[in-house]
C-alpha cells in the first residue's frame, strides 16, 4: 500500500474509534434499507394517485352518460317542436287563404280604398 492509502485508512480508523460504531452502523443500515423504505413510500403515494385517477375516469364516464341522456331529451324536444311548428304553419296558411278569399268582408269586395265602403 502507498503511504497515502495508509494515512486514509488510519484516519478512518481514528474517526471510527472516536465516534464509535453506532453512526457507521446507522449509515450502513440506511444505505441498505433506505432504497427499500423509499420504494415503499413511493408505492403508497402512487397508489393514492392511481385511485384518484380511477375515480376521475369513473366521474368522466358518468358525465358522458348524463350528457348523452340530455342530448337524447333535446332531440326528442326538437322533434316535438318541429311537429308544432309545421302544424302552426299549416294553420296560419289556412288563415291567410281565408282572409284573402273572404268575400263577406267589405274591404275585399270593394278592393282598394276603405273610403269606397262608406259611400
């Protein structure tokens, strides 16, 4: 061994004898068990996030189903309204035809000017 290596080993031995084996044992345990502890914590955190994502997708499915139901109701309303509009158009066409062909009305009999009726 080189003299620098011997000095480094002697320095580490001095530190170990000064501090004792507890801090070094703690560091070794942390080096071995730390990644396992971090992995367990990450699994728990990711599990909660996954549950939140699953709930979000369930809520989205419910929202889409509700929107489809509302769309179906709107289509039904539009069809009903279409029938009503067609019926009203037919009735108003009949009213216009009757007004145009009303021979009992003095205005239609005389034609143009309401003053002709008075005379």
